[in-house]
């Protein structure tokens, strides 16, 4: 089965539609989302509608949690964005549509299984809020060990907006270090996939990121796509509640 893994869309509709168009050309059996559909970006409602229509399921990210329940450990710009995002859903005039969206958001799960993969937004031990950074592979061997202890076999997570593969050596492999951006794994390997971010990449590459898992060929392929960043930046600048920085950072991929 070929599964497209998307994550951290953050209300960026231009990035999401670009990624979905690309996925549609690559004979994929299903699409899954690792959370943070909204928060930061100018089109949270449209992104939620597209994810609920196109994805098998989506997980609960910290920003989904922030808009739905309450922002936790957010800086000022992120908290302002969370309250603005919540207000967009509250302002929906069509009651049926509003109800459907809240039901979809309320049904997001913090963790689930996809075959042998444990799927979370944050980390396998703290699925909503904990970060697993590339540097942890070098600087935090104890944290890596504890996190890998929570994984039945393989795992996938988002949240850092940095794509790559974590192994239990421990090590981290960005897509650029892989042969043709593709990771070949074996049955008894232990690793965590991070597909990167669709709507707000933070690895200094502003292009949208996602991955395709083929669990018959045992491969994980990473993809990067240009999209209309300027259009999203302009929309963000036009919304007073969204900090201009949220638009500017998209240009730099950070
Ligand atoms: Zn995120």
C-alpha cells in the first residue's frame, strides 16, 4: 500500500492544494495527516474541509488542540493566531457546515496505528506537544532511547516542520542525505519518519514537504514542491490578528 503522509498544513491552502495535486499524480492508495491542520495560516476552514474530504484520518496537533480547546505553551503570535482561527469557525453562518467542522475537529485522535507504524503529531511518548528535533539524535541520547522505547516497531511524527528519518543508532538523516531522497528500510529496523511541513517548512527550504510510504517496497520517499508563497504572505499581512512575521517566515522556510 502506498500512503502519502502530510503534516503541519497550518491553514496554508495554496501549499495544501499544491501538495494534493502532486499526490494525485503519484498513484497513492491513501493520504493521512499527522496534525496541525490549522494555526498560523489564513485559510483554516478550507484546509479542514480539504483534509476531512481527502485524508483517511488526521491526528490532533498542538495547534488543532489550541483552537479547539486552549492554546498551551504558545508565544503571543501563535496564541493570537489560535484565537483568530477559533473565531473563523465560530463565525460560520451555515449551521450544518459549522457543526460538521467542529465534529471533525473534535474527533481528531492524539495517536493511532497504521500497520506497524505508531502515528503521532509530537513524539511517541508525548503525542501532542513534545518535539523530537534532529539535534536530539546527537545531543540527547537518553531522550532518544526513552522515545524509541515507546515504539512497537516503527513510528511517524510531525511537529518540528523538519523532514527526515530518525534511527535508533541514534541518528538523523535529512532527505538530502538519502539516495534520491528515498529511505530503504528493513523489517527489523527501528525508525521514525518526519514528513516535514506542508504549510510552514522550517529547514530553511521554503518549499512544501511531504512523504510517501510504500510498505510493500519498504521505502519512504520525500518530496518538495514550490507553491505560491507570495499569495499566502499577502493574505496573512491583510489579517491584523495574524502577525506579519507568520507570512514573512514562509519565504525563508523557518
Ligand atoms: Zn506545526
